[in-house]
C-alpha cells in the first residue's frame, strides 16, 4: 500500500539546523516528483521545496539558501536539510509524492523557538 512517512521534526532554537526524512512505500519512487510542504497554525499549506524525478529542484523564496532538498532513489527516501532556522519556519511539514496522482505523509512538527 502506498505510504509516505516523515521523521526528524522537533523543537530547536533559532539558527539551529534540522534534517527531515521521508520514506516512501508502495510506489515506484524513481518516477515520482517529491516535495516538502508546510502548514503553520491558521495558515494554508505552502510549498517549501520540490525535487523532480530527474533531480531538478525548486524552492520557496523564503527558504532559498537555507534549505536543501535531496533524494536517494536506492533507499526510496527524500530529505530536507534545514539550516539557519527561524521562528517563522515553525509548522507541520508534509512529504508529497506526485506522478499520476499525489500522496501525502502524516506530517512532522517543526518548532523553532528560543
């Protein structure tokens, strides 16, 4: 059965780093475009970063230069390295897989606070 499972969230201080991981099950991972989205309280879900099946990346302006998305097709994994975290990065982060249809993970909480 198709499933995405995120991990790596937590509570960190401003300026810290965190790496999120997403494991994909039940899909032909290499053909999927993968992405990270986030949703803060009271706000709509927004795109953070995407990586195509061919490895092309795209980032929201708010995270450019701080976040890096990557994928490992051999492990069916996608990662989001987050550096220089800010309080405004606080949100639930969701993994997304898109090919002929889209799948979502359950989300992992990231809280940036001093």
